[in-house]
């Protein structure tokens, strides 16, 4: 394999690892904004929400999380 392909391969690997680390560390956090939703669909795409009391709670989807006025933000993964 020549050096040009090695550089490209290493660059792609670094990019993939960097993106994976951001997701794990909660960098992709979504902030709930006003006005809050009043009606949500019943789909199940779990999110982990940060509540005002610094607790975490899993909601069935982002809309359900943001409809709760005690939710500050959420990440697109269920809480552990």
C-alpha cells in the first residue's frame, strides 16, 4: 500500500473514532426549547433526558422528553 492510501486510511480512522467518542460523551446534546410540545407521536426512539434536578430519565422519544417542563436537554440514546 503506498503512503497516499495509508494517509487517507488513517485520516478516516481518526474521523470515525472522533465521531464515536463525541456520541459517547454526550456532545450531541439537544436542548429543549419553548414553546414545549403539547402533542407527541407514540413512536419508540428512546432518549436520555437531563432533568432540572440533575437526574437522568429515559423517555420514549425526544418530543415526549421536551414536553416535560422539568427536562433541560436530551441525548439520542436511552439512559444507562
